C-alpha cells in the first residue's frame, strides 16, 4: 500500500466537493481540512454542477434526503462524470425506507458512481440481500459480506467499501481488508460520514480507487486509535480525532496499518460501526 498518499493529499490539496448529510456536514469538512485537502459543501441545484467542475472528487451522502437534494446530487454527479473525477456514494440509511432505496437506485442508474460506501446492511441492501437498516445504523444481514460486496462491485463496476469491525474493499475480483479503528468510533455520531469523506479525499489523488479507499480508511482509523488513548468520552475523542488527522505522519500509518489483500481467499467481515 502506498501510505505516502497522505503526503500527496497534503501537497496537492485537492478540492473535495460534498453534497452530504446536514447532521455531520461540519465534521466531514473538518476531517477533509485536517488531512490537508480543501472541503466545499455546495448543495444548491443552481451551482452543484459548477462546483463539481472545479473539484477533484465528489462525495454524495443520502443521510438527510429531500427531492431537491437528489436532483442536485444528480446534476453534480453528471458534471463530475464529464470531468472524469471520482464520485463516492455513501448509502447512509439504505434499507431503512423505500425512499432511500429509490434514491440510491436513481443515483446508481442515472450517473456513474465510482465508489459505493456503506455499513453491512446498507451494502447488503444495495446488493439485493434481505437487509434492514435501523435508521442509519447497521442492522442484520445474512450471508457472506465479501461475496456481496464483490458481486455489487462487479454489477455496478464500482469499488465497494463495507465499513465494519473489519472494513471490506471490493473492486472487481480484488478484495482488501482494513483492520484498524477503535470502539469509540461507534460512540460518535458521524464517523461513518467522515469515513466517506476520507475515501473521497484520497481518491482525489489516486486513480486506483481500491488502494485510495484502503489507505484513506487506514489513515482515518489509525488516527482514531491514536486519539482514543486517555479520552474521557465520545466528544473529547472526536476533537482529538481531528487533531490526530492533522498531525498524522506516514510513519505512524506504516507502523500501525492493518491492511490485508485477501483476493481469492474465502471469509467475511463483521460489523463494528
């Protein structure tokens, strides 16, 4: 893995355009900025496409949907497709309501999505499994998550990321696992949305989207491990997490990274957050 992508982000300072969850919008912007990139959150239909044309990556998050928001996402995604920059879809809450499922289907059918990110039940739902999401938290899903992610990746010709106790990254027949992170991440609202922003930030500087997702998640989760030490609770941890992302070094990541290439090997990851 090319952990020096962290320094590439800092040197290139890519503009990462978000149409994202209103609940976590500040946290996503703060994370992108802490990694050294430049966040922009432009949701209006009147400028979504124009902003995408200026960006190096686009992150879409369906956490707080409206009909107007979906249309703005499509406009931005089509502009990003025309420019050739990566588009990340965080399928936040997919499987919770038919409206969210329909929104994901429209985005996947009417624009090119390069990276699909979700927890086990969200990705399971998109892959056609019997999965129900509890609000925006992971619910139960039966079956082999790696097989589901691989199948969805091949059907949609996208890199698929399943966040969990072990993160799964499927890209065609390739499969990577990321084993970093800590339990406190599950106690903070927004770490899933922030993970999508980390993926978009690293995809902005790396055309190998599987590697970008793996290294982006690894950097985010190594920073979380370092931030968790001695913190009294979730809010202190979240503040420390942003600080640790800003001070993270390639040496830190190389020392603590737990990424495994399991292409062709059987097995499944389990849920964490």
